[in-house]
C-alpha cells in the first residue's frame, strides 16, 4: 500500500548541538531505497540530502545502482529544510530554484548515531579520553587507531565513531588481535621511565597526584609512616604530571630527575 517514500537525511546532525556527520546514514538510506525498489519497482523513492556520504568503491557503486533503479535524489539547503505536511513533503531545491511538493505515504528521518549515555562514566572509570563529540578517542588516528593511550584497553566499531557493519567487524578483529598479543605473553616489559617516590618522608598523602594522574597509576596506601602514595609501575607512562604537581618534591621521573636535567643544561651552556 506504500507507493511513495521520502527519506530525509541529516535530521538532527551537522547542527550546533551535533556538529559531526554520522557517516553511515546515507549508506543505510540508499540500501533501504534499493530494497524498496526491488520489492516494488513501481514505488517512488526520494532521498532528500545535504551531502551524500558514500565513501569507498562499493558504496559508490551502491549509489549508482540506486540511481539506475529510479531512486530520486533531491539536494536541499539546510537554511530551508524540508517541511513534512499531511501526505506530502515540501522541499526547496537549489538546483531547480523552486519549491517541490512530494507526495509521501511514508517519511523516514535519518538521525545520527550518538555516543552511549554511559560513555563519560566509563571514560572516567577506565581513565580513557573522549573526543569533542562524546566518542572514545584513540591513541593515534593513523598509527594506533584501535588502541588507547592506556595500555591493555582497545576500542572498535561505533565506540570510536559511527561505523557500518563491515568497518565494525574489521575493527573488532583488529582489536582482538591486538589483545591477543598481550594475552599470549608470559610477561610484559614496561617502560623504564616511570614515576618514583624518592622521598617517602616528604610525602603527606594528600592525594593531589592521584587525582591528576591521567592513567590511574597512583594510589594512596596506609603504611607504617602513615598515608603514602604508591606508584603502579605497569600503568605509569612517565608523563610527569605527578612529579610537577608534588609541592613536597616527593615524586620524580626515573631518568629525568631535576639534577640530571640541570646537569645537561649546564653542560650545554658550558660547551
């Protein structure tokens, strides 16, 4: 009974509230449009879009196939978005320079994929960062796309950004492979440049360094001398945040002590 279908892209995306493009919406719309045409060749399917994000050779061929099957694509200006009325959709076409009225038995709104509601809570729990859009941020977009800066924690799929099924599966296989490297080892060699408690008596156990450590590599323990900070060497990255914030100078970075750095500076100036 449905003969006229209108799909509107970028509904709630690429706005002031959500500035990013969800990437996969256009692919899903084109795929569904082809399925509708295959089920009913007489159906009229319209896709109202701002920009078609059909990246990759396979997706480009999917777009061409949709056009061959008669799916109609209408570009719209975001300053004049489509208006849905009873049984129709009005949209201004910049290409034609006029407003179009399209009959619609079914209107489909393509909304963006958004981060999980508990992403921020999980980010704080695991001490891993989020990007400006609320998705998890990888260590390096090119060199380490499946790793966090924190060792032993990996990400894939739409946790890092909206991904289609093929991307999610390939990234999941990659993340599993990265995790297996760690699991198959009998022992792990850590970096030698880590934080060191050089003056236990000076430490007051205030917890300032613990709160500021981005890797969760510090903790406060009760000792015979009272509350003292303890360094978890396997988690420490040697960033130096704790050493620079300790007002008692109880912490330092191994191989980057103040006297070592001053000696290097003096040697350079003398030469």
